[in-house]
């Protein structure tokens, strides 16, 4: 039906449609600034309500998640929702469901694989599988002819490769070459001694820091997308957490923040990109003579440090923001076997 202009200057559109039960219904929507916007809304609404594959990926996602919410566990649903909102919708959201091609999928995969965050192979596999699952759902329930992900091929690996990490001695050797570069030095200090993700570090503002309590509130992540700074929710719901710093790190962070001119509560403390931090890491590895690792491997280094200090998997999972303690155990299982002998020796000493 045509859109009509109201007396207040905005546009109203109304239309009839048949829902999934076969019931004939009427829908009316007011408040559009232009006739074009009203008619676009009408087309999208009808596509979604009649399960038309011309609907946008954004509209299809709403239907998909609404169904999944009742069929999978809450933690699984939340993981799906986070991956879709952070890694799929920003790229495909406006595209029609039937208009995504294998070529589009390949370009998206390449963007993920070359992202400065250097995602792990298992994470790339998880994200790609989620997109493929959405298209399989559309094929089965919305008459999409085929899943474009099948022709595009997959990315990532089911099992993680052996991880790289620094010992405390290696990190201290690396740290020495950064002593005259305050920003890089402080950034790596926080990464190594808190285990936070790089995007979480780069999103930090003074409002997230409680120097009196010595804590950092992790509630967002930073990325660079299409030449723009983008702040989004963290990787998973469990990633929202509070990390306690050792006193020396609190003192260093306080001194560093005090040197930043006119630092406002909502300004980013580290006003640079993952790419710049990666370059600093690569140069520092060469200069310090330590093995080359990725930015994300510093997070593994923190976990290794905690394991070496005898902390429990549950505490480590909480500090790293893992959704389940099983993730921690599976990821760092190879670091635990030598602890069994220590357990036996300590039990022996009790006799």
C-alpha cells in the first residue's frame, strides 16, 4: 500500500500480510521522515513476515535468533548472538538473504584472516561455522536455494595448534627494550600481568580504572573497521569482568595516566590501533632477542604464569573471561601434566 503524509510532516505506511499461521493481518507504522524510508520499511517488514528470501540478513538474523533462543542452552544462545552481532552483521547485515554469494563469503573470510587481532584458528572456525549454520537454517526453513558457504569453503581449524608463550624471564627481557617508550611499555605490562585481550586493552578509559581498589573493569572492546574506531561489547558475556592488578602495576598505570595531557573520563587511554601494537611487538622481539609471538600469545603467557604459580583453573577462567572453565582446561591442558607430580609429592609430605 502507498505511504501517506501525516499532518505533522512525517510519513505513515500500512500493509496487509499473512503470517505463518495463515492469518490475515494488518500492520501500521508511523513517524518516518521520508516517503522512501516508509516504503523501505514496508518492503523489509513484508519480506520478513512472509519469510521472503529477499529480506535482509539483519531481519533474517532476528528470526533465526528468536528460534534459537528456545532451542539451545542460554550460554550457547549468547555465544551465537555475540558472534553474529560482532563478526557477521557488520559485514552482511544490509545484504538480502538471497543475495550473498560465495565471493562475498570469501572476501569476509579474508578480512577475518588478515584482521590485526590475529584471531586463533579455532576462533576463525567457530565464526565461519556460525555463518554457515545460519544459511543452512535458511535453506531448511526459508527455501533458500543453497548455502553459499559450501562453495566458499571453510577457514580455521577444529583443534588449536601448539601455542607460543613467553616465560617471565623472556617477558622481562622484551620489556627492557620498551623502557623509553612509555605507551608501548604500559600497554604490554597490562597485557602480560592481567591477561586481557588486546581489543579490551585498547578500549580502556579512565572510567574503567579504580586506582584505589587496584581494579580494571572490562566491559567493551575496540576494533578498527573501515577506517573508523569502533567500540563494541566484549567477545562473550563472561568477558564482562573486573580484573585486580598487583600493586606495582596499579602504581605504574597511575603514573602513566597522570602524564597524559587532558585525559578525560571517556577518552581511550591507549589511543592507537592493534596494528601499531603488533609492529611494536615485532620490533621488540628482534631487538630483545626473544622468540616471536603474536599479541594474543601474551594472553597465553599470562595464563602460563598463573598456572606456574599454582592457581586453580576456575580462578584463571574467571580472570581471562572464559565462558566455561572447560575452555581453560582444554586450552592449557598441556601445561598441567607436570603438576600431577607436585600434587603427589605434597600429599606424600602429609604422611
